[in-house]
C-alpha cells in the first residue's frame, strides 16, 4: 500500500462514524470469544449498512 499525497490546495479529511454502544458490546464479545477459544466467531449477516462519508476541503 502506498502513501497518497494531497494535491496542492486540497485537504483530505476522513470522518469516521462513531460506534454505538450495541456495536461496542458486540465487538467486545467477539474479542472475548476469540481469546477464550482461539477461533473466530461466526456472525450473522447484517442488513444495516453504513456509508463512509468523506470530505474534501479545498483551501
């Protein structure tokens, strides 16, 4: 993977979406399961998809 240079006069800003409390607890459960068993937990497919928003600021 290479390094992406910003063009002159343009700032790339990555705005991550914050995790909900429900998402945090699911992640914690998965990590705890992996540490206890050494196996990956099989997850049900989710129907919700979140969009990643990107902002390009021209200065």
